[in-house]
């Protein structure tokens, strides 16, 4: 029975001199023979993942289950926020297979504000920390978007008096304004002006002054070059990961339709019943059977489609769809829809976590097969850079259980070194260690 569990290339001498005011850690000896510069502080990659912080008993099933009945994740998040069901909003944002990196960060910031209003400081700060991680590692964000995120995140930490985390996020935004070749001068000036105010607000007078000097330099240079329009290169934003078609779902359509139908019946019951009333046994059994049947159908369909796919791109689409389904299954096993939908899965969470991890590993291999077909070595490295960031971000969020952290970090370091050696001047996601703990922050190359 279902059991309720409710309730820059243009740096002047002035700019180079000002750089000395930053508190930076310089690590020398990368493959390029130059130096990587890392921001001095970052959050742990996996100190306590969002999945580990879930309180499934606080998830409202009458809202959460709607995502299994063809209701969009954004709509469910908005409804949960409006009704004060913050844990429901949290778990929907976390496990969403629909939200972009930009949308996920924006919703986490909104949710953090709601936790603040409710007086839950640890939960609010966790939301901001997750948003910071996604802003650092998310492969689909523009550098201007990242910088704007970091300023908002820093403001949120500053409001709570967490000066250290506020400063870290402001410094991330500053690094992007100063080193990214992809941010237009008007946007760069805007970022620096906002940072000057934020640095002032936490007593960082020297950094505030530096930001204002650099803002004035950018504005002056822009005025001087009005007759020659600024040429900004296009930023490569995970093109390899954003153009994959979804697989044909015909083989599982009837099972999916049955799941939607039974979930709607569950929602009708939950919305019309007093809190805590048990779901009728017959309805509970029908729901459980629908999920189990769909899982079996999907497992068979994904294997068949992977074997018969006519192109590597189609294989990637199928493998990604399998990961998405297993993430939903993992959420069910954790009770993170507010109900134990399939008790047998809840009794064997580790096996389902292992199934999800294996699917991630197979997807990694298929990505590799596709990347190997690229003719240009730099294009290969760029694609791997996007894939590795995505996998490390998912692992850090708890969405890729027991992910091979050390292996992925090593691969990311090697790929980034080759990109820098080839002349890539992007601000990269970097990894360094504090003891045995890997820390993620932005890094750039001094060539």
C-alpha cells in the first residue's frame, strides 16, 4: 500500500597593477608552461549533496506528483512556492529533467528567499550554495549570466552576514568581468559597477575602488572605440549537449499514458481528501503496478533502441532519456514525491542508485564514441570539457550517485590544460584541493 510521508586582451597598465590587490592563489606548472590562477576559496564538491539534505516527509504529494502527470516542472515549482510548500519546490528543482541551468539557478535563488522568510537559514544558504555550484560548473550558462548569478548569490549570503561566501561569489563575478573574452564592454562595465557597490557593502573598500577604476577604464575605452564596433567572439556554450534530439517514445507510449492516468487519479484523491488519509489499497496497487510496468517497458525499449539506432546522435538521445527515467525512478525510491510509490524500490535504494550510476557511465562512453568522430582535436577537448563539467555538477548535486569523482577531475584537468595550450582564453571551471577535498572555482590561464 502507498504510505503517506507528508508533513582581458585589453588590460592596461592600470588594470595590471590593480590585479595585485586580488587575493589569489597561483599554481604554476600546467601543460602550457604558464600558470593557472584560481580564486582563493570555493565550496566543497560533495560535502553534503542536495539529495542527502532532502526531507521527503515534508514533500507535498498532491503537488509533487503533478510532474508525473504531464504538468511542467516550472508550474509545479511556482505552485509549491505560492502554497509555502518549500520542500516540494526544492525537490522539484533538484530532480527536474526539464529546467535549464539558468532556470535552475533562478529558482534556487527564489526558493532561498522563501526559506529566509520562513526563518530557515541553513536551508536558504544551502540553496544559494547549490546555485553557486551550478553557476561554476553548469555547461550551458553564458559568462555574463554566470557573473550576474554570482552577484545575486553574493548579495544573498551578505544579507545573512556570511561575508566569506559573499566575497567568494563576488570574486567569481569579478574574475569573469576581468578575464572573460565573451562579455561585451557595456555588460562588463555594468558588472563592475554592481560589484563596486557590493564590495562596499561588506567593507571591501580596496576591491570596491578597484572595480570602479576598471569600470571607468572600460567605459573610457568603449567611448574611444565607438567608430569601430566591438568584436566579441561567440561563446561556445555546450553546443554538443544542446542539439541532441529526444528519442521516439512510441514503444512506451501506452505505459506512459497509463502512468499519467493513474497519477491523475492519485492527485484527485489527495486533493479531495483530508491530510494524512491513506490512499485506498486498490488505487495504491494500481499505481505501483503502473510504475513497475513502465519501468520494465522502458528498460527493454532503451536497450533495443540503443542496439538499433541509425546514428550516434540518436544513441546519445536514447542514453540521455534512460538517465532521465532512472533519475525519476531514484526519486521514487527515495520517497521524494511524498509517497512510497513502489515500496520494493524504497526497500532497495542502493540498487537503484547503482542502476542510475551505471547508466551515467554508459552515457559517458557513448559521448566518447561520438566525440572520437570529431576531426579537430580542440573540438574534441571542448566537447569533453562540457561533458565532464555536466557529470561533475550532477555528481556534486547527488544526481549521479557514487560518481567517479577523482577520475573525472583528472580528465577535466587534462582537457583544460590542452585547451589552454591551444590558445583557449576562456575562464574555466577549475579544481584544487583542500586536504583531500576537491574544491571547484573559476580559473584562468596567464600565458
